[in-house]
């Protein structure tokens, strides 16, 4: 049996794309009403649904929660067996059922409305049980499932997920939700690290390889080796940073005819190294500096030049700063 899988895949995407376009075209003020209900909610937004709708609901709840709308998923069956109390009087509910007649979901609807809790229904049928109980109905009907049998939820689940995303984006716009807000909900993510991790969080402050600038080179090399930073920090008579001596500096010095291990370390050091005097600088900004100057280590001092720490490129990479 020779199947053209590329053609099948393209056709699947085209059918689902059509469902999204049709869903967008028929949108009306129900979205505005749904957004107003959620914005006016003083509690949490509870998402509920059974089967595929439940799986989609869990994803939608996660999207809301990470974009500034406190939300959680509640399975109707669990609600029937004691968890209905998780829905408070100040909450709002989004219930998902393509047919609108899911028995488990239908069973908890009267209890939700008994407490006058706002209900947003996502269904294909406004005249269904879910539709009749809902204060707002968002239509998720599709003309055709991408499934060749027109049975398995495919186009309809895609549209439902997209409707959840559309609601979340509307709420983000309404709340002026910014990158900083998103990062605060994802402190361990790449964006969170870029926006919140500071130089002081990553810089090395203990057992720094520091020597006086007049220390003989051979002693400075020993300190450099023991320091495991590939660099030794030099200080002047006032105890302030006066230079950096790196592996590279020593290799270049070896090419000099006047090279001597007895010479002072400052003779071969970089006299004006890249330094920052603000440990509250974002680590991501420090990485930009390091990469732009093609160096390995950034010295950190206070405003008077006294060494506070050192930040190595490898530390930034290991921390996932980008």
C-alpha cells in the first residue's frame, strides 16, 4: 500500500488551519464578555472538562497560570467525589465539552450555578446542557475533523486549544502583562535567568587568585594555577585592582627575548582590563560584555577599585545564561 504521507500530513494541517480560520471569522462579543468575567474574578479561574477536553483544559489552565491569571484544572469526576469545594464563590469556571453533553461535566453544572459562579462554556452547541448553563458560550464547532473517519477529535481539539490561547492573550493585553511579569512566573527558565540573575549571584568571591603587582612572575604563575580561573588578579599598594595576568598573557610573554620568571607580574599583565563596579548588573549583560571583548574573565570591584569578585565565562554558560 503506497501512501503519500507528505500529502496526508499537509491535508491534515490544511483542514485544521481552516477550522482555525472559520473559528476566527465567527468570533463575536462572547470573547469580550468572557474576558470581562475573568478580569472581574476575585478568586481563581477553574478549568474543567473530561477526556480530550480535560487534557486540553489542563493545558489551558497552565497557560493562564503562567500569564498572570491564577488558574487550575479540576476534573469533574474528582469534583463529584469531594473536590467541588475547591471552587470558591469568588471563582469563575471555564467548562469544556465539544458536545456539551458530557455526563460527568453536566452533573456538576447545577452545583456551580447554585452558588452563582460565573460559567464560560466552550462547546459546539449553545443549546446543549453546558450551553444552557453557561453565562457565555464560546463556539468551538468545526465542519470537519482532520481524522479521515471524521471521528477522532483533531480539528476540534486544535480549535479549542487556540481559543484558550486567544483568551489568555486577551487577558495579557488587558493586564499589560510584560516580559518581566512572565519571567517572574518562570524564574528557572531562560527568560527568567536573563531578567533576574545578577552578577553577584554568580561571581566568585572566595579564594580568589590575588597577588601584589610586584610579585615575581614565577610566584604569580603558581597562584594562577591554584586559582583555577586561568587568570590572577593584581593589586597595587592600596589594595586596588591594577591588572589581570592570564594564561594568554604568559604565553605571549614567552615570545619576548627579555622574558624572565623573576620579573614582576605587572610587567606582563593586562594593565587596563575590563572591569565592572556594579555587582547588581544582570548576568546576561555581563555575558554580552565578555563576548564582545573576547575575554574569559570579568573582574568585579567596588566603586573605589577594591576587588569584590570575578565572573568567568564558563560560570555564565553553566548557569544557562544566554
